[in-house]
């Protein structure tokens, strides 16, 4: 498979994601799979603990509160959450740290003064406590891992998920992993899988991951290795040893070396951070190479498209999140010993503020896990 994004497809993908986000959040069909806040807790099914994002801002805006426990509809399961994570995307949403060109659409989609969906957390692992009557593929007692998508909701004791979510994914988790390990797979693993699929990495190809030491990057290194590629991993000096242990063939300290200065060229460059000029990255591609950008600014996209305009090189920058089948595929790789989540620190739910402070520091190796129960 070739890099399958033609010019314009990425624009459609990004604007589609934004429009889907706005439509999803503003319409009556928006994801409602987490508990309501204490204002409307008077009703029914008793409380659960959840971390509520009370405003956009520093980690202190996160507060542990009692909210109403959700109840599954006919096509949903109720998951008792055992572990979740703090991802870069959770921190970006909490602090509302978005590029100017997508600032307004995302603000409209997620809430003007504070997140309309106040419970963050994009991935989790837990047990299915009850199932709706129309659910056929999941059972009470199943140990599952979940990508919540834009519905979020991981920072809580319970979540309802559709059997076939419109955003996000759910599947039985790898038997060999603990809840804490499994919780770290769906988001970073799913997004890395989707990006690398767009480039169709082949055995023997040379792949460079820029920002390899974080959530996307640690999965991308292992997925590219599983595909048989030669992998160069770029990150800060303190992350390079870990990157070697998960399979990187070559490591580059970005503080010492700019990989775009080297004559080396790559079939695929997966850029997780936005600190390297995109035109230079395009020039570091082989003739049919593919640049994947997870976190680009508008000018970076324009420059990359411009630099690639008279070549067979391809540039893509959008992923829409994984599916249930993607989670099942990731599970098979874990069980085959080809994929293993990199876990840095673990924090209890009560220490979510400290966990976000640590994530904001940029020091994390791979993933930060939150133990819920
Ligand atoms: N495009 C899409 O469709 C899409 C979808 C979902 C998410 N995203 C975005 O994609 C990003 C995912 O990142 P993640 O979760 O993997 O983040 P992460 O866990 O924070 O990892 C980022 C890594 O990059 C390293 N880094 C920082 N500056 C660098 C530089 N100049 N050169 C090389 N490496 C550098 C960091 O290490 P140090 O801090 O030690 O430098 C860190 O190890 C987020 O911004 C998220 O919002 C995009």
C-alpha cells in the first residue's frame, strides 16, 4: 500500500474532524457516556468519583468530585474503570493549547469557557459490569480496553460505551497485561497504527520517528519494527536508552543533532512534535517517501505541501482515531510479544493534578498511568 492521501484529502480529514466535533458536541446526539456533574446528581443511580475539568487552565482546574453514575442504554456496556492515562492531548485540552488556525473551531466544539465534556481521559482499561440487552459481542465480566475518542470520560470510576462506538473503540484487553498497562495502549497505539498505515510501512524501509519517546512515538517505533522497518528514533538524551530497548535501530538526540542536516533519507518520517521545519523534513524523504505530521501548525502544512508539490512525496496530517478492529489488532501484537506499552509514573486518581503537572513538564517516558481502583 502506498501513502494513500492525495492533495486536499488531509484538509478534508482535518476539517471533517473539526466539523464532526462541532456537530457531535452541539447536536442532541453528542456522546453522553460519562456521568453528569453534581448539579444534576439528584436523580437515580448513586454517585461515582470523577475528575472534573472546571475551566481551561493549569492542572489545578482539575477537581475530584462526585457525579452521577451512568447507566447503559440497550446498545451500551457499563465499564468499571480500573486505570486510565494522562496524554499530551488531555493536557492540550485542559490548558486549551491549540494552534491559532484551529483554536476557534475547537473552542466551539469543546466549550467556550470550559470543556462541555468536563471529564477528560481518552483511554482506559476496566471490567464490564453490565451490558445493554442489544449488546452481542461483549459480556459481563470481560476485561476491556477503550479509546473514548472525543467523548472522553476516562478520569472516572465508570463509563458507558456503545458496543460499536461512533467515536472511540472498545475490545477485550490483552490477557498478558495488567489494567495499568492495557490502559496505555488504545490512544497512542491506535493513533500510531492509523498514521503508519497511511504510509504503508514495508519490510526493509527506513522510518524515522521524531518525538519517539512519548505516547505516539513509543508505539510507532514498535509498530514500524513489527513491520520489518529500520527505525531511527529522535528525542531528548534521557529517552534514548529506553528507545533502544523497545527496538530502535538508531537513536538521535535532538539537542545534539538536527536529523534534517544529515544526508540520510527516509521512506517515512513520522513527526509527532512540531519543532522541525516541515520543508526540511520533506527534503529528507526518499523519492516516494511519506511525511506523517501528528501535530502540525497551518504554515507547516502549507510548507510541506509546497515542498512536495513537484515530487511523488506525500504529506498527511490527520488521524481520526482507531476502531474496535484496530484494538483487536493491537491486542494480537501485544500477545505475540511485538508490542509493549512503555509506562513511566503511576498516580492514583486523587493525584491527578500532580500527574498533569508531571505531564506538562515534558519529562515523561512513554505514558503516565492513573490508577482508578
Ligand atoms: N493529527 C491528528 O489527527 C492527531 C490526533 C490525535 C492527537 N494528535 C496530537 O499528536 C500529539 C501526540 O503526541 P504524544 O501523545 O506522543 O506526545 P508526548 O507523549 O508528549 O510525546 C512527545 C515527545 O516529543 C519529544 N520532543 C519534544 N520536542 C522535540 C523535538 N524538538 N524533537 C524531537 N522530539 C521532541 C518529547 O520529549 P522531551 O519533552 O523530552 O523533549 C516527547 O518525548 C499531540 O500533540 C496530540 O494532540 C494529533
